[in-house]
C-alpha cells in the first residue's frame, strides 16, 4: 500500500517541477522582431517534401512562393515522393520561376528504401544552392513575412539550426480542437527546452539549418534507418557537433499552419509515426522526460482503476493527481493560447485533459508494441 501512494506522489511532484520549468524558460525567450533596417543577404533553399497532397499543394506553394522576400535570394524545391495523385502536375502548372519540382522516383528505388522523407530532403539538399536550408510540409501555409523572420533571426544570431512554431487551424470537431490545444503546449515545451538547453525538440514543418552544418554531420547518416526523425534526430546530431548552436524563433507571425488529423485512425497513425523515433533519441534527457510524463499519465489511470479496491484513499490519490495535472497544464496552455491568440481553444480544456491522459498513455504503449504503421497509403516501420 505504501508503494501505491509513494509512486504517484513522486511522479506528481516531478510533473509539477517539469511544468514549472517549461513555463519559466518559455517566458524567458525574447520575442523576435524583424529589425527595421533588415536587408537580407543569405541565399535560402526552401524544401517541401510532398506525397499525395493534391488538395493542399496550391495553397502551400502560393504562400511559400509569394513571400515578401527577394526572389533572387530564394528557391523552392518541391520533392514529389511517389505521389499517386496529381500533386506534381498541379505544382508544375503554377509555373513559378523559382520553383523546381524533384521527382523522387527518378533518384531512388522505392523497393530498397525505408525513410522516404529523409532521402527526399537529402536529394533536394544535394541540388540546393542556398546557404540556409528551410523545410516545411506540403499541407502547410505560411505568412508572407515567414522567410524574413527566419533569415533576420539567422543573420543576427548565427545559429546553425533554428526551430520555429507550428500550429493547427480551422478545427472542425472536438478531436481536432484537442490536437490544436495539445500542439500549443508542445510549442511551449519546444521553445522552453531549447532556451533552457535541457530538452531539444522541433518540428520539420518549420525548420532552418545551415547547409554546411548538415554536411558537417554527414546529413541523415546513422538515423536513416527510421522513417521519421528528419527533424529532431538531425537537430540533435547538429547540436552534438556544434554545442549552443540551436535557437528558437519566438514570434506568432513566424508560425506555419497546418490541419489537425480529422479522425481517430489518422491521428493514431500520425502520433505513432512521431513516437517511432523516440527510442533513437541520443539525448537521454528527452527520453527521460517523455518517459516520466508517460508514467505519470499511467499512474493517474491506475489510480482511477484501483478505486473499487482501495476506496477513498485511492479516490483521493486520483483526484489530487488529476487536479494537479490540470492546474499545471492550464498555466502553460493559457500562456501559449494568449501568445498565439487562440484563447478559444481553452473551451475544450477539460475534455482535452481526459483525452491527453489517454493519448499519452495509449500512444506511448502502442509505440513500443507496434513497430509498423500506415501513413499516406504506405506501410512503414
């Protein structure tokens, strides 16, 4: 009985400390503004991997190719990853002079590779003429000053690797609103971890890194056995070779926007894909903190399930854990939704709390048991 009380207490205390740390370091990050006198000099290559994105590719490319940034200073490389729809043809019809379409099937044998996205990005980097590589996804849209924010930050701070925020928008149902609120928290954790130099995370939908740094760490070599990980695993390779070289661009205008998964099946597939790389993180701190959150959520569920056997004592443990998690999460999420002007998402806070516990516990368990998943019509491991 002592252990049934002690373990939840330890996990709850750890969660309080962790969330306070996230909030403190997020608040310490300066908001980046483009200098009034900014005149870019860095050549940029924007790389957009795409597979079966016919519905989204026009909006994506229009937003990326119509930047308030000198056309002579940037190129856009769209990597068509064996699309079975009209993604490539639709993109080519837009006829932007600084847009080039790379058909991945011309460079690789699809039957001999696993990490299509990494190979697609690597293929594009070999053809890139830019000093700074910027990546986003084919279902994303960006603000007209997106590149100005990234490049001005890069030229002022000289980071080898820059992470920037990603958000969902145009949510239509409770599941999508939950994902959007969850992502608000993830952006706070991402920025805080980089600022505090204790948990380096990022999202491939909004990244920038020096081509020279990518080459210096031998690109995706050593991490190319995984289908996922073109973002965090590369980031952690670069920071091992260039300590202190990673920055987080904190400004809501620098955000990329994409759509949440519309149904449970696609949501689970997406999060399994993300979780599949967790065992390969070279930084033990990231694995440890993710694991502790996983165990904390499981301890809440176990406390609830043990109520019929231990009565009021376990009911009290469950209530304390749930309320502590809710209070700590609300502090971070309310801060993030104010920053991104998405206070409306807090209307789903309580249902999102329940979903978040189930999601962290369930996906964390499945990711260790299920070694393959389906994504955009492709089964990967």
